[in-house]
């Protein structure tokens, strides 16, 4: 994700989330190169955070490495100043190349061992897809061709199955229902007539909110997600990224003043229209990684720990400024219980325009 670092924005990974005085807070581990690891920081203002796919990465400060792969760069030589003698920000360069590598990765977790599977086929309940985490039952944005000079259509897949085929190599197939976001004249006279869609709860709540905004402004407009294709099958290249709620993300992506103006007009588009897609302008090849630890690699310190939330022990969720004992936690040797979420087979492959 992106976080504000005062004069600029940087890239990092959320290590844990929490509440303090009923306000959200995040422990952020900045990405870097392996020779200049950064200390974690705490962010308590969500306006200083952005999803990874909200923006595109800039060029590296050293043009010669802009298309290099993070693991292929000799960071020891670069950070020693021996390359061209000019001052470069290799912390930034490391974060840019690391983010691109993460963006091109995927790993799977929580294998569904009860599912009926053929040879070389494994069913999972979730996966890390690029910089995002997705689950069965959730919506993801789909890549669809757009007409010239027209806003891109917002199309989502509600995932029913995540299946990895490992013969001859790793390929992932998503099965689910495809929906398109539609705006049309309202067929209803009163809110009591509004139907409740058979969609995931977050989509239902978001749709209700947008229709209430349109109704409050007397626009005579109705929004809905219309089923296009049931039981569709999609591959990794079809997925743009997670779907995000309008009320949560648009005030950040559009800025609060513009968002309030849109609300007053009763017209709220889908947040996906202001988001990039996974692997946009990214030449790093698709990489099947073993788990998230393998994916992050040397872009984070070796002792970086990720909270498992309610699935882990209470001290797992403590922030450094809250810990009763700063040494309370888990040794580096315990990293796998945080990061090795791949509970399946032993297959190991290579796991913003605005």
C-alpha cells in the first residue's frame, strides 16, 4: 500500500491493524532494498493511506534499473555508490521494484481438502493476488475492453471457487458469477419497494448507500449489479484486483471536497473507475510463490512479523508503543506461523494511471 511520508508518498506493507480510542491505526513496514531496511511506522489517519492499485509507481531514480526485477539487482554495489557516483534514493528504488515484484506474484492458502478434486488439482479458500488478499465469496474486479473515449465498465466476479492446476505448471482458475454495474431510470416510487440483491453483504450495503444518495438528490436514477454470466471461469490475467466500497474509498481517491460535491449531486460512481489493475505497466512475469514470506523476500527486514488478527494470540496484535514488554512477541524462527499460510501441497513455482 501507499503511505504518506510527509513531503512524499512511499510504499509499504501493513503488519498489523488495531483500534486506539476507537480510531483505527496501522503498523506499516516500508519496503526497501535489502541493504537499507527501514524501521516500521504507525499511521493513525486513513487519509494518509492508499491501496497499492490507487496509483502507478514512478520511475526509479536510477533509470538503468527501471525494468529490472528486484531479486536480480546487485543492491550491494548500487548502495555503495559505486555505480555512477551520483546521489540516488535506493530506498525508493528498492520499494518500487519490490512493489512490482509483489504485484506480479500470487500464493494460495487455506486449502479446502474436502473439495472433489482431480489429479494435480487443489482447491483453496483464499489467496494473495499481487498486493491484495482475496477470499472465496468476495467480489473482484474484472478486466473488460472499453469503447474509445468512454469510461471503463465496472464488472466484477463473485468468487465461488479458487482452483489451482499444477500439471504441467501452476495455473489458477476462478469460478463464479459475473455482474456489471448498471445505471438506469428508477422503476420504484418509494424506498419500501427497493429489492435486496442476492450479493455479498458489503456489495448490498454499498448499493443501498449509492441508491440512497441518488434518491436524496431526486435524480430518478437506480443503480444495480446486473448478472451477466453465471458460473463463469476466469484466469489470473482476467482479474484487475479487489472490489472496494464507495463510501470507504472514494473520499480518499477523489478527495473529500470532490466526494461531498458528488454526494450533493446524487451521483457516485464505482470506486473501481479510479483504480488501476494488477500488473498494469508491469513487465515482471507472473510468479507463483510459496507464501507471503517468500513473496516479500528481502524487501522487508528478516524479523518482520505479520499479525494474524483474531486467529493469533493477543500479543500478535500489540503495537510497539502498546506492548507491555518490547521483547514480547515471536522469535525470527517463529516467522512461519505468521507468514507461511500455504497449507496445501509442496508445489513451489516462481509464489496507477491516475
